[in-house]
C-alpha cells in the first residue's frame, strides 16, 4: 500500500484509500471509473430525510437542449437561499446523485435549496459544454428566486469547484444578478503546464486519489483541441475583480493544493473577500471520510461560511 507508514498522511483518512484503485484515469480505465461512480449515484431513502425534498428537473439550454438537474429543498418551508452545485469527477465522470447526501445535509443545516447539475461530460462533450450546462442551471436558479430575492451562491468540489469558479466569471461578465458567494472545494483550476511553480516542485502532492496522470488525461479530454480561453477558465484568467466572496478549501497533499492557495491569493489581490483553509495531512476527496476530525472541521467551516453569506 502506497500510503503505509506515510508520515505526512492523517491516519484517520487512510481507510478511505483502501478501496480506491491505484490505477490512474485514462482512455482505457475511464469506463470502469464511470461505472464505479454510477454505483455511488444512489439516492437515499426519502423516509430518512422527511424535512427535505429531492426532485428531478429539466433546465433549458440556450442551444435548445435541456440539462437534467436534481433540486433539493426544504420540504416544509421556503428556502432562505439557494446554491448552484457542480459535482466532481475530473470533467469526465460523475453525477449529481453521488453528492446528494452532503447536499441534503447542507439543506438541513442551512434551510437553503440546492440545484445540482448533471452537466455533459468530456471527452464526448469538451469545454465549454459542461460550463454552459452549469450556466443554464444558474440562469434557472436566478429566475426562480428572482421574486423572493433570496441570496444565490455557487458550490463545487474538484472539477465542480473549477466549474463553479469559472461560472462566477461568466455570471459577472454576462451581467447576471450579483452572486452571494462561491464555495470552492479543492477546485480543479489550472491545466497541466499552467500550474504554479510550487505545484510542480512539491513531491508530496498528488500521490493519493488524483495523480498527475489522471489530471493530464482529464484536462486533455475537457479541453480537446481548444486553446485554453482564460475568460472561461478561472485558473488562467487575469480578470478577477468584482467576484463573489470565496471559500476555498485546499487539502495539503492534494495535487491542487498550491494552485488553490495561489488562486486565493490572486482573488485577494484583485480586491475580493476570501476565506481560505488548508487542511493538514489530507488529500483530494478527504471529506468523504466524514467521521475523521479533519473532515468534521471542514464541514463546520463550510457550513459557517455558507450560513453567513446565504442568510439574506
């Protein structure tokens, strides 16, 4: 086991690695990874969460198509705020269902609603298809909350965090209603070759869950033959002024740790409000080990941030 006796690793998180394959994501292994994630995409029994409603909605796209989304909301009260959620999976796999347990917990804790987008995946649908699907979801959410005027924010982890960060740019540039916040959980921001110098120099990072090989394949699939457009990739853009307050959660051993911290610094330099946490001895996806002390700390920090910005 690659993690055995690793002095940098939180031992409470080690069990999460036991059933995770060491094989990187590539063209050959992607079908297997997708099948495994589909197995995770099971909705909980509604009887276990009587205070929350989970329903499937179809959101129109600008090109005439539609995007499947899951809408999670309080069952017995009006939402006090709303979040657009983008799931992780390296832009190439995943579905909203796999994050429903955490999103239900957030709805129960905050009294908000969450629209989770089943955006199109690469390589079948390269950039900007997934981003535009998320924008369609945000447009729907802004429309349905216009009358109530509740605050609307963004949340995403990994690739979903990168999409949420890029979505904040689109919403600003397209003149949408000002967003309340953006919660970026170990976001996937910068393609290979564009990482911070520290990211390429730190030998501790990227050993667990999401290695460099998976990252290279997924970015190549996402971008296709396209030259990266800084206006639609948050990690590359130099135009970072006038963005919503950000919560950035970095994991110390994650491949994205240094890029996440560098992005937080750039947001601050552009005059934005930023709350940054780097969780020690943790790796990409560490919060899936929900009972670990570091994961509980992360959850408290996230809920506290969202409560302050979605309170209206």
